[in-house]
């Protein structure tokens, strides 16, 4: 799946493809990885621990140097294939390599540092079965730190048409780790855009939403690892990809167009740079935002961020039934 396949403007299909009856079918799981063998082992354990489903797992080693391929091959894990990129091509290309090699009617992606609850895939298969016409599903994500201590909960949007939600923000929890979908649907939309990496999941979900309604499972079935070296801790790279996304998705059919609040994004990115201790980048982003959007909108956006006004995205972890998080316990270090 090359970036060239993404070049045409995105528009809602007037005659969406009917959903295939794949709810009882095996699932391919694609895990892109790069020099995170210690975390990959834990992620793979959670994938192989899925209950009530048949899985074909593809680990794509994106040019890593930590002997991931040899280590996994030596273990001889059943239903686990390892594909290697000799040189790193990025997370989107790694996901697309797995998509090309997939043999199952259903496919799911998980990053090499995230975790799945044992019933994650089964719950999504059930959701697809219970909501005719849906071709993709997501789950809620509990954000965890290095010790797997829950920090917050990111709920799902309501099932159905999520195009409007996705035109303003990435409303799908868990980055690239929470979605299950028809393999054919993933191929129909062209896979992941290899021109971007930080926002590749948002871009992918936008295109999925134009082809099918969503079947959501609003339960904490994904452990999303929040840490300092994630791609989201790259404010300038994130800004570049936001502008790329805005240009790419100028026409979203019935959903309108990608509608970014530039003032709010400049404030958020400046806040990210400040937390990283990069004062120069913080001032650069605020200055650029002021030049492009004006001082008054930027001040209003800063106030909104400080006061936490506007739509709520995450829930306090105290609002989540703690028994629903017990599946994380076996993955914590003794």
C-alpha cells in the first residue's frame, strides 16, 4: 500500500460496500515493531492470550537491530510469522506489510508496547455480529504508565456514523491498537498512508468511516502505554502531519471537511513542547500560532485548555469499575 494510493481526494461513497459475513472468521493480528523486544514480548503474550478466537499473528520487524526476528523464530510460536524490513520504513509501511501478508477475513493491529484484555477480539467480533452493516470495531482504552498503573480512560464514540467526530479530532481510542476490521475494507481504503506516522491511525480511521459505520465496545479492553518516547512527543512533526491531513482531507463528502481548530492545536503543541522542557520550541509555536491565527483566538484557546472547557475526551480512572481492569494484573512485574 503506497502513498500514491492515497493521492485522490477522499469522499463518502454513495453506495457503501455491504458488510461480508466474517464475524466467525479467523483474525490476523499485525504487530509492527522496532527495537522494543522487551516490550514486544509482553504485547505478544497478550495477543496470544486472546480467548475464543483463531488468530494468525504477523510481527513486522521494521529494520530493528535487537535480534527480534531470531528470538521469535527460535521460539517456534504456533501461528506467529515474522517478516523483516532490512531498513526501517516507518510504522505505516510496517502495518501495510502485515496487511499485504494477511490471510484472514478479519484483521487487527496492535503497537509493540500496548496490551489487550483476553476478550478484546471476541468482544469486537460479537459487536460486529450484533450490528449488521458494520465492518469495523473499536474498544475503550485505559491509559497506563510504565508500571501499568491506570492513568485515565478514553471511551469510544457511539456506534454508527463517526465521520463527523473524526472530522475534528481522532475520536477512536488507543492509537493504532484498538481497531478490528474486515481485511478487505482495510485494503479498499488503501491501507495506511506511508507519508505520515504520528497521525496515520487518524487518517486511516477517517477513510474507514466513509465506507462503514462503526461497532463500538465501550469497555477498557486495551491498555495504551503512555511514555515519553512515543511519537506524540514530537510537536513540530505533529504540526506538519496536521497540515498534511488538512490538505489531504479537504472533502469528506457528507461529513464536510477536516475542521481543525488551529488556535487550539497551536496551544496544545506549545504545551507539549513546554512539558518536554523545550522553551525555544514552545515560543516558536506560540509565535507561529499568533501570526497565523491572531492573538485573541490564541488567548481564548489557552484559556479553554487551562479551564478544561469544551467536550470531555478522557474520563477519570476513578469512574471506571476497577474489576474491569484486573486483566492488567498478570502483566505487571512481580
